[in-house]
């Protein structure tokens, strides 16, 4: 189960995010998303848990709780929507 975690403290790292979710079950991966240019956290991340029931329990327990002074938002991650609009420059042909 993929879980979105928003409004993370900027000091949060992958290991801390994983530790917060391990109390509910096995964590397959935990990743805080960072700005490519600065390396600073963007304030959100994703956790992948091996068991759906454990993931749902983690969402229920951690959503709207305080993490280092910030109220985090935790919910099931939605699939990325991809656009057919390639954008950029160039010919249409």
C-alpha cells in the first residue's frame, strides 16, 4: 500500500519517516521528496507498506497528528495523473 504524507517538517528524513510507520507494520520503503536544486525537503513524502491493513491502521493513527511541530496529513496515495500534453517548444508535426 502506498501512503502519501504531507506537511512534513523540513527536518524530516527518510529514516525518521520510516521509523514513524514501522510501529504499524513492515515498511517496504519511505522517501521524503527533495528539491533537486537545493536538496531541501519539499515537505511531503511517500511510504510503502507491505500489508494493506497495517497501512490503513497507520493512516488512521497518524493523520492530523503532530510531527516536530507540524500537523501531518496522511492518506492513501493516488496514482500520478499523466498528461498527453508534452509541453515545451517545437513543431506540432
